[in-house]
C-alpha cells in the first residue's frame, strides 16, 4: 500500500493531504479540518484552498487558518520564559552565575533567546530554535512592540506621557514610546506602563532616567501580542498557536 508521501493513483502530486497536516498540527480533527477547507478558511502559500485532495510538503509550505500561520514543523520549539531578577540572559556563564541556560539543562533542542533582558530586569523572554523568526523579531525594521511595567519615584507629572510620546533625546538618538499609562501611584512610588518598539540596550532605563524618574524595578510583560499573564518567575511554557501566529504576522512570515 502506497504511503501519503508517495505518488498516489491518477498521478497525484507527492505530499501529505492538507486535512491530515492540519490534524497533525493540532488545529482540528480531520473532519473539522475538511470543514475549514470547504469554508475557504485555509490558505497554502497565499492561495485559498477548497479542494479536499490538495497535498503539500509540510517542511516548506506556508499554511494559514483564518489568516494565522500554522507551524507545521515538529522539530521547531517556541517557548516563553518569565525571567527572574538576577538571572543572566545567556546560555552559559563562566563565573557560575544563574543564567537562562540553567533552565534548559537536559533538553536536546538547541534553543537561543530572542533578544535579552539585563540581569536586573524581569519578565518575558522568548526562546526558540526558529532562526528566521528569531532574526526578524530582533530586527529593528519590523518594529515589534514591547510592553514594560516600571516602578519609579513619584509623583508623576501630568505632562510626562505627552513628553515620552513626543520623544526624548538620548546620547544615541531620540526615543519615543508608543503609549504611556499610569497604573498606580502611592506617596513617593508610581507604577507606569510603557509600550515601545525600541531594542537599544537599556533603553527603558535610560529613557526614564533622562526624564527624572529612574527605574526601581522593571518587568517586560509583553512582546507583540504575547503576554506574561500570571506565569510564575523561572517557569517556561510553550507558545499557544494564537500567540505564535501573531508573531509570524508581526514580522511578515
């Protein structure tokens, strides 16, 4: 009996049936996948597919369901880490300091961190072995947003948000935030939320220091549409299909 990756009867092209690929990717059962195809909700390499007999090569095809890309490769890993304060964003440290690589001991996949957080900054760090996605997420031309919570000295002047949105000149050029929100203020302490797409080193700390509100504590809570939520410090979790699809969309993949 011929396998689905060989030429079938009537000289069908090689590959795996699209509904089987979707089922193996965990999108839906084969029957439900067939309904998605029939409804025109599935595309392959930019073309909407409605026929049930379509075969594809999962290693190279780009499949989207409702516009969100589906990861078909079973050897690709995408993880979210809540990096604790004091941990280095490195895979190893010759001085024996705690680092991200400690959390990956014993894994067979060769993961790397997408960008980095300095040791005193907590929060969301992405880990993957998807080189193209990682490269695009780090490249400034794609302007993927990052969200931070910062504890700073208060009180916060009313015009601070406007000043940060208009831009502040730093030694290596101007920086502006996409949004600013005051979360809480009590006495001499304030918690603010910043969203920006800058990737320069220590940019949030330098920005807030420049406007007279040096950071006491800094947590990155989001990268694009991926958020930290209630994930505990030091814990790893796989990205959901929706989160991964949002990252692909953000970088044009």
